C-alpha cells in the first residue's frame, strides 16, 4: 500500500491525491478519469488514474547528514 500521487502536467510537481492504494488496485482503474485539485496551479486537473503512481510505502529516512562521523 502507498499513496497515489500524480505529476502536475503544468508544473511537473508531485500532487498527493491522498488516496491510499496499491499497484494491483490501481491497475484495475487505470482508464478512470479523476479530477484532482492541484495546489501548485490552484486549479483542478483532469487526469487518468493510470497517470498516477503509487508512492513507495514508508521507507526509513536516509541517515542524517548531521550525524557525527567517526573516522
Ligand atoms: Zn498543476
């Protein structure tokens, strides 16, 4: 499971749809048209569900660059 995200066709920014789904469920609704509010353009974009992608499930954050380094 992950969050379905889209890429804004105008700005290229990632838009979080807030919908939790997985690749298998997404595959069933690829041709579905979805209207999504884009906070970047501050308007609705009409997209296909198949244009979105499932964001990877929670992954551990990368090591902090501020962590002390021991030689
Ligand atoms: Zn947009």
